[in-house]
C-alpha cells in the first residue's frame, strides 16, 4: 500500500511526465495553414522629431531692426516666449507652464498690434512672425475647443443636424509675409532663419513639399546655427514618405551637436528599412565610438542595439558583425539569445506567419510582377520547404516564371528567419501571399 508521502511523489512524477509529453507533442504538433491569406508587414514606425516651437532666440536675432519703446517691448515678448518654450521642452509642471504661458501671451498682446504700424525688415520681421505664429496657434486651439463641443452635440442629434467642419491651422498669410520680406543678400544668417521658419509653417500646415523646398534653400545658404536641425527635419520628412536613401543622406550630414546621437539612430533605422544591414552595423559602431554622453548612450543605445541585432540574426553572418563592429559582438550575441527565447514564447504558428509577412515585405523592395503568390509548405522549421503552388512538371525548366523567382527569394528569407526559432516544428498546408 502506498503511503501519503509516496503517493505525492508518485503523482508529482506522473504530472511531470505528462507535462514533458505535452510540451514535446506541442513542439511537434506542427504548423498547418489552410490557404490563409497573408499581407506584407508595414515598415516599423519610429517617432520622429516633433515640430519645434520655432525657438529662434533674441540672441540669434540681434540687432532688432526697430527702435523706441516698441523695441524694448518686442525684446520682452521674445524673452517671455523663449522661457515658455524652454520650460515646455524641459517638461516643467503644468502650473509653471500656465504661469509662463500667461506671461508670454500678455507680453505678445502688449506689442503685436503696434508692430503692424511699423515698417519692419530683417530680424524684426522674423520676430513678429514668431509672435504671429503663437497668435495663430492660439486661435486654432480655441477653434478646436468649439469644434469638439459642436461635434459632441452633432453626435447626439445626427442625422438631423449638420456635421461641424473641422478647423485647420492656416499659416498662408504668415508664409507669404516671410517670402515678401526676405532679408538682404548680405544677411545670410537671417535668410536661413526666415527660410527655416517658413519650413516649419509649411510642416505645420501639412505641406511637406513646401517644407522641404524651404529647408533646402536654407541649406544652400548655410551660415547659421540651425543647419543641423534643418538636416534632421528634412530627414524626418523624407523618411515619413519612404525616401529612405534621401533620409539617410540628411542624417549623415548631422556631424556633431545636440542632434548628433539621435541622427545616428535615425540613420540606422532608415538603413534597416532598406535591409542595408552592413550600413546599420557601421552606424552602430560609429555610435558606440563617437557618442560620449552617458545620457545619450542610455537614451538611444537600446534602440540602436535592436536594429543591429535584427540584422545580425536575420541578414548577416556573425563573422561580418565581428569585422564591422567588434565591440558590439558580445551585446549582439546576448540579444540574439533573448530574441530566440522571445520567438519561442510567441509560438510557432505566430512566428511563421509573422516571418511570411516580413519576407513578403522584403521581396516587395524589388518590382513585384504578380498580385498574389500561393506557396505550399513542407518540411520543418529547421529544414523548411516552400514551393510555388503553380509549379508544373510541364513548365520549361530553363524559363523561370516570376512567381518561381519570388517564391525562391521568400523561401530563402524564411529559412534564415526560422533558424532563429529554437524548436523543431513540422510545416504543412499552403498560404497565399497577397500584394495590396
């Protein structure tokens, strides 16, 4: 007769055996797709630099081309504006921001109307445009408050009442004023500030083409403290519309200063979107060697390591990592182990499906001649077999069909990615990769 203690040991042993069996069965249960449709994975998003509050300081603009009491009040308004912008960028408390905003608005209102009685030029015109922007933004924010109230009322009474029209920021007059008052040719620094402000206003209006044009003209002039930020802004706009090579060139142009560290990370990000992994590693190595600030290493280091790890795991050989970024090898190897574990926890079916989406997106970087591609699955995650479902023995073996070419490319991509799945799982069925 089994004692209570022996019975507990026996039950624990049985339970453990069952768990091992279930885990083994789960590992070999297999991944089967019944002609499931799979679309390409969209590019990873990255938060770009927010449109700044046009912090062109009084120190930058001196001397102000205006005289008398108006000059003193304009200087005060610019200083109050600068204090508010810097406090907002520093993440100060809501109470402090409210106090500084009230002071900024009061000093702006105290001089803005009088500025329109003066013949302004150069630095004074740029200063007034900064105050005008704040005024226009305030009006826009007030319009949004009324719009939200009207929208709430509309939600309660539709379809028997008219939907309110959403307001939008209108900076057309401000842009035109700056264009008509471009500083003289011998004031190159102020010309850059004028164009930079125009670029910001175009951006805020949603006109990326106008913004890039204004910023580009500013870069042609040069000679100003804002050049590095302008390169960053153009890079963000180019990456936002998928012009990754152009974006990489802009980020590369930021060679030092406060935007340097983030520009390296953004540059690695755009190269990652292009699957240009050797350049990702080169930028990562450069980041490690040149970013001396511990705070910036801490802020951006993890993101940079993520892009480098993805490249090392799925696109490059480890000897290439050793050659390009020897100091990063230990970190990358550690992250690859963590990546494998994360994929194991995700589960084989989810991993295979997600890998298909990524491999299809990679294939679409080349011209895709078909709208969909059906593949048959066989083998295992360790030795996968993916073949075009339309292949026929009657086809001429010397003539490759477009579907066969892409099937081969996707199969190669999938084989590399599934090497990073730690469990052996059978594959069967079929999938249809759909090009949107």
